C-alpha cells in the first residue's frame, strides 16, 4: 500500500495489484490512481470552562445564546449543494432537547451500541470508526462537505488521538463550573492556535461571563 495526496486529503492505495511505479512517477500528483480510497478528515468542536469541564448531569452548565448560535453556524456552513455531518455519542444525543433533535440542517450520526433508530436521513453507528466509515461514501459522492465531532468526552478523546482530526473549534469560558465530564488536554506540539476567517477574535461577553472562540490546527509532521 502506498500513500498519495490530493488537496491536503490523505489517501491510501487499496489495490494489491497497483504498481509502486505509478506513485513514484507522480510525486504530489493531483490525480490519484484508481485504487486510492480517500481518508475522511474531520473537525472537533466544543465549549469548555476554565477547568476544562464540558457538562454536568448530561447537560450544559451554562446558557450562552451567542455561543450556541456560533456552534450552529460553524457546524452548518457548507459548500453549495452539500450539507455537513455531526458525529456524537449517545449521551450527547440524549441531551439535545426534543425540538432540536436531530440537529437541523446537518446529517446526524449517533455512536451507540444500544440505540436502534434515529429519524430518516440520519444514522446510528456502533463505533466511532464505523461512523467515519459510514460517512466516507457520503463525502466521496459530494453529499457531505465537512464532518464535526460534537461530543462527548470519549469521542473527543478518540478524535484528538487521530491525525485525521485536523482542527479543533474550542470555546474557552473564563469561569469554573461544577462538571462531571471534561474536554481532553491538547497535547503540546500537536496543535497550534490559528486565526480563521469568520471566527471572531475579540473576547465575547454574555451576562457575567466572558469567553473566546479559539481555533486550533493540527501541526503536520512536516511542519513540526
């Protein structure tokens, strides 16, 4: 198996009969051999307080309307004619109020070993890996644009350990809340703070709380 690249997407040749010469003759080629299967790249998005807490008793410890609107905008904005996907665990799915479930305008994928059914047009996967495999053909066919992991803690942990998770949208709240689930630490040297067009740089204020919309980009091995 050989690794190809195309527009910053990872791809692995799956054809046992594929000639290594094909790849050697085309270093950095924009086209891929017929045996290449692209690997889905995706993002994580979360809001956490100062102690890295993201939830308590399966609900958010805070009510921040502007932050929720930001989450909706970031996870919903897609290329014309496409939609985005959101991947979540069972607890995150259960925590969504019924009137907002499934999250509108996005393909919802719930990772659960016990959930049997979700509304038409959405999906259940038995593992995080299965969720990504399920979404791959939707990305390849042009139906899905971007994929976001939206919780909970276990899926965040899996995502941050996976080099295919290339960006983290992390709202950081300048306060401590009592929480029972927490966002994983970003490993030093793996992510760097970046600016993204459309993401406000200034400090946000709602009531007595202040917070920032931070974006972290995974540092590629070639630039580390």
